[in-house]
């Protein structure tokens, strides 16, 4: 990481503010929940700057100018390098299968378009009522660590699964073939072009089966409703039933010999029943039903520990500077900050008898140690910089 901060791909022709100061301020500000560039300007302009390893003050316009001209390739390479180092240091120890979850999300709503990434948002009558930005995020899932690895935006005329294919090919190069055991996606990606792309990069895929594939979906419903489950087990207080068959016919454009489909019904203690269908090219000889069920369920990690955290706690939806390159770099730096924070909190801070700290528990301590200003809950601290 030190080499990345020294040489992050700065494209400014001339400058007085070191790139590492600007870059570190964005990453640190994201961890400290200071999302706006104006908030970073206030932070580095305060007496707290001496604790931040930032050599000089700067304005929000300097951050905007910097991110407009920052090459995204080194930041993407830094994200991949962090994950490789985490794996070498056994951060994923105990996780039998590591997955790569891909999913699309939106960020940054406004009334008028301002950059090429602005996509129209329409109401039920197909009237444009605003504009927002779409991106696909790739996240490592499958264990107790959920770590984003890359992001790919798409604008007007592009699509989620086209951006997903570009992202998948790039992650295959950055992480390598052996890092990931499977790809897991929602039903929007269950298209022949995307499924073929997973085969090209050499990773099996587990995809949600919905009514956007009506022939296969209806065939699976008819078959599984007429037979008892192939497997039943307890998962905590829940009871899980699984139906499994690997001899379904592929649809016309899918170049698979057969399609394996599972259906699971999860009976919660309160009486609620969750049911879902999934398709895969894992053969029944290669992967058990229970493992396939766990892979399918890991897709929710990108929703719960990915987008929910990134938007509510790390400012993914906040537009800090509305320019195409700047938006992409801020999204990538948000992924980097989230990954660094989780590895530090969940893996480095494991010493002692204390349980793993939550991000909100750690935040006041980080704010105080970095800025000398007490965070929420530290009412007994003095509001002064540390010496």
C-alpha cells in the first residue's frame, strides 16, 4: 500500500500538493464518515492535521481536480493487492469456498444530467423525473469477511450485465484463476452472454432463477412440486429443505449440455418461509447440495455487508464531485477504505478476549486518535488535539 500512495496514477500536469496527502485524506475521511470534500477541507485545515500524516492544508477544489485526473488502474491494482495479501495472511482461513458476488446498484440522484454516467430515472408513466448513476460492484463473499474488489460504472446505452461482463473479465486478471471458487449473481445476470463469460474466465456460476427464464423456471416448479425434498437439515433455529436435479434442458441460446437447478425452502422459527430457485453449471458429482445452498445464500452478503454498509456508513451514494472520472475514483476509493477498515477491525484487532468490534464501536476511538476530537459517546473526553 505504501507504494500505491506514493504513486497512485496522478495525472496532474503540475501541482504543489502531494498526491499521497490528497489520496490518504479521501481514504481516511471515508473511514471516519467524513464524506464531503468540504468536510475534508475543514479537517486538514484544523489543528488535527498534525495527527493525520498530511503535510499541508488544501481545499475541496483541489480534491475535485485531483480525482478528475487520477488513473483508476493503480487503485484497482491496489484493491487486488490488498486481497492477495489478506489471503496470504490467512484472513480467509476456515472458508471452504470463496465466491465472487456481482450486483448492480445506484448512486447519486439529481434532477438534471451533468455527466455521461447520468442515467434517466422514470416513474410508472415512463416520465423522466430525475437522473442517477449505475455501477456494478464485485465483492469477495463466502466467509465472514465481505470485501469489495472492483467497480464498473455504466451509462446510457449500456446495461448491467454488459458492465458485469467487463468487470468479471478484469477481476479474473487482477485476482487470478485460483483466488475464486465460484461466481454468484442475481437473476438479472442469468443471461446466456454473462453465463458464457463466466465459463470463459474459468469460474463456475450460481445464478438466481426467476421468471425472466420462464421455460426453465416453470419446468423446475412443476418437477419439484411433485416430489419430496432431496435433503433436509437444521441451520440454527431454521429448517431447510432442498430439491435438486441436474438434467434440465438449457434454453436455446445457452451453450451448456444440461442445467442443474436447486430449490430451497427455509422455514424460520416465526413461521415465515423463504423459497428460491437457483441454476448452476456445478455438477452434482462435483458439489454437494448443502455446499450449493451455502453458495447461493452468500449472494446476500453483497447486499447486507456490501451495499447497505457502503451507502449508509461510507457515503457511496454521496456525490462528492460530479465528474465522470471523479465519480469512478471515489467509488473505488470507497471500496478500498471499506476493505482496509474491515481487515484492520476484524482481523488485525483480534487479539485479546474481546469480541470482534463493530465499525460503529471503533469509529469514536479512530476519530479521537486521528483527529484529537472525541467521537459520539466519548462525553468524558476533552475536545482538543492530541499532543
